[in-house]
C-alpha cells in the first residue's frame, strides 16, 4: 500500500503556491474534486428538496448521498447521520437535547484533555440543569488521561461521559473503548469528539463504543461543516425543540432550516476523495477507505518520526509536549525563552505554515500549565519529507 504523493498533491490547487502546510489540525487544504462538487451543486438546477422537478430531485439526491457517504466513513446507518454547521454547534445542540433528560443530583464526566467544544457546552448545560460535573485528569508525565481519576469520577449517578478520541493539540489518543465500556456499566451515555481522530484514522463508531460521535469534514479535505452519528433508534428517543411544520423524522428532526446542499455535496465528495488516496480494488467504499486511510496512517507516521528526530537534534531549545504512547501526527512544542508567535512569523516568511496559539484547548493548557502560545505542527496526507526538512531548517534558523 502506498500513496502517490505527486498525483495526490496535483489535486490541491493551493499547493501550487509553494507553501508547506502544517496547519491540518485547524483545517486541511481543499482538493479540486471537492470544490467541483460544491460548484456543480450550486449551479444546479437546484431547489428545495422534493420529488417533482429535476431541481428538487437534485437536492434530495445530494442529501441521500451525504448520509450514505458518512454512513460508510463512520460505519453507521445512514439514518443516524446528522448534518450541522460545525462540531461545536452540534455539541451545543445535543447538550441541550440530552439535558432535558437530566435532573438535580445527576452527574456528568468530562475530560481535561478535550477541546473546549466538548467541554463548555456540557458545563453550561449542567449548570442550567443543576447537574454536577466531574473530571478525568491528565497525567503530566505522559500527557495521557488518568484513568484512576476516571474511576473516581464515575458513579451510579453519571448520566454522560464526554471524551475526545484524539487531542487536537497533543495528539493523545485515549482508550475510548475502555472508557465507554465503564460508562455503559453504570448506565451512562458516551459522547465522543472525533474531530481530530477522524482526520487520521478510519472511524468505527460501534467499535469505539460511542453513543454519539461528532467529526468535521474540513479536517479531512471537505468543506466547513459538522457531522454527528448515532444509532437511529437512540435518536428517536430525543425530542429537540423544533418548528411545527418541519419534519419529525430522524435524522431530519435535528437539522434546523434548509440544508446547505452544496456543502453536503462537498462533504460527500471528501469521503470519496479519501477512499481514493491509495487507489486499489475494493468491493465497497468502506473497503477502499480502509485501504486508503491505512496507507495515510503509515505515511504520516513516517513523517512524524522524521520530524521528531529533527526536533530532538535541536536539543533543549525546543520542548516537545506531545509524548503519549498512542497519538496522532500532531506535535505541540514551545521554544525556550522565545514567543511561539515569533517562530510562526519566521516560518511563515519562509513559506511554512505552522500556527501558534492554544487552539481552543483551554482545559489541557490550564491543567498542564502549558505556555500560551505554543507552536503546533500537524501532518496531513499531502505533506512530504522535503516539507518536514523545510520546517526543521526554518526552526533551526529561528533559534
């Protein structure tokens, strides 16, 4: 299995500018087939969904294709796929839907490792419902979740456990299935933020043990939107506030207003693009996704090893905070006695895009007392070993 990098990179018009993009965790570059799918949908013919005119049927097809694509990507039924403007919006929405079932004395468990999008909506919903928030802490020596603190936080009153499948700043991948199994033992639901994870691994929502799973297509070559997956029979139990004339069918009851058909088309095209990263035979799109994402993982691990070796050669001038045994190809680092924004600017002047900040990871930065801003370098399928060398040379020059 292998990715043809020359052929792959030719499909990204933005790469022709000569920039080396290491900002994938904040959003990848967009390939031509995704942009073409968006444009083709917008110029139609297109109307609101229906079953009469060709333009109505086009809209209906786009929605059906979107749900089918994410059913294949996440290994879930198409009727369990919900579109949202973003993962943050979906989490806010579902925190309100689920909080309707909570009462005083209930508890929820959150993780200090998570992006604030999987923290603040739950904290705020808990405050409104009079529910207690308990925490899974981080082990500073490994940057992994402290599962002993999880055991202490989990009780018979726990209604929900919200946890990331991969940290957007440290790359740490917690043992989600183990966490989910323990939550289910006490009757709690499990909400998994898979935004960073889905950019680097083939997702299997049932295998993770997630009751609800959210991801963002723009992290893996698609347009800006969010996708939530849950079992249709579970979604049937939730009663969101909605307009009276709007559909009460699942999953439509959770999608408010007219859907952005062009965005759905682009998001579906991104899944097809992922499936063809390593072209090969496959009876189904899921099988092609398995092959392509397996090859992507190998490619990214190779580049990560080169990146880490180069950073080690810089000595104590750079502190690498990403050190969990199981993690994505995303590295967070600070530069001794220097502002990371200066390093970002120095690299940007040399055509290397590596952002500095805290990246909405409020809890990890606070819990670990990490310096803000820090420099984050995230790898994507289109990155090359030459680009890794450009980053390392630029950072060495800065130092």
